[in-house]
């Protein structure tokens, strides 16, 4: 199998650096990062050293390296090592911890290099895959990032902060919903939505999901699909309806539309035309 690696930055997330790679023979020399390194192994296994201890981690495991910690790694014998990694800086993890508990200000630290937590691994992988998609909305990207990191910190950091109790902040959620309804076609940020609702970003995500049944970014997609349906019924061409409703392009609309409605926009238009009085 060939080796490959892709490194990129999510500029809309403060320049967050991400890596997707598959290595067959490549070995990392001992090194350290200024940022955290959080990696999810997708296939194969890695033979690694960190904090003076040797480890072997396989598919589904999470690697956690604190800033400044020297570590090294290579594919375990007889396997490839395929993984996805992100490198959040200390300020981002501190902000996540503050948002999670509503107090404090310390930088979280992870005591274990290898963590086996399939739920968190799936959340991190979903985040990484989403950040590689050009059509992912800013609200979705920010929400998945905050939720994944907050859950990781809450479950695996030293002196784990306890998440604040979720109340029923009806007025806050109502304000957030109203803002998404009124700005469906805009690339709304989680920070803007949190400001409109007077809640912190993570607390808003949790409260919104509890009361509405969907996280904010999924609700945004639902509003956009309904807007597109209305436009299609009015005879607006599919590509124009996609843009007007806030989708990246027609293909993006088609994927989201079929998941919600059960048919493609083209099939929906044809069915609407067939049922219209002549």
C-alpha cells in the first residue's frame, strides 16, 4: 500500500492544523509540538513511545499528546498506520474547559497517551471528516469541534471539569432558533449564535439539542431544506434554490434534501409538476 499524507489548516477555526495520513514504513523521530496532538487511528496500528513508555495502539484508539511532550511513532510490525490528527493550541483547550464548567481557566492535561473510547473516537473522526469537506457550514464545523473537544476533556483530562447542569433555557433557545430562521442562508457562526442567546457556545449546543431534538447545525440544515422546498415549488431552478437557501452548491443540496425528504430535488420538482392542476 502506498503512503500518503495531507496536512491543511482550517482558517475559519483559528488556523487549526489537521493531518490525514497512512504510513507503511515512515517513522517519526522523537519530537514535540507546541500544540496538543489528538489523533484517531482508523486502521492498522502504531508502535509509539511517549513519556518514556512504549505503547502499541490500534484502530479505534485515540492518541493524546500534551504540548511539549516528546513522542515518536511508526507503523507496528506487519501493519500500516492510518490515522487522522488535529493540533489544537492550548488557548482553545482552555476555552473549552471554561465553557464546559462555566468557571476556571487552567489548560487541561491528559494523563494517558493511549485512550480506548469508541464514542469519543467516533466524534473526533466525524469532526475531522467534516473539516475536510468544502461544503460543511461554519456552524457545523464549530459545533462539532467544540462538542468533540469538550467531551474529550470532560472524560479524559486531569482534574476533569464537570459539565454544568443543563436547564431549560426556553428564551435562550427560542432566540437561537429565531436567529437561524431569520438568517438561514447565511454562514452563521456558533459564536454569533451564542451571543444572540446569551449562552456559552458549548452550553448552547447542549441546551439547544435537549429542547429542540437537534443540535444547532442540524436545525440550520432543516431550515435550509424547507426553504429550498418552498423555492422549488415556486419554480425556482434547483441550482438557484440551492444558493438562495444557503447550500454550498446543487450537489450539496441534493445530498441534504434526499436525507430529509427521501427524494432528490429533481424528483421533488417532477412530482410537484405532475400533481399540479393543468
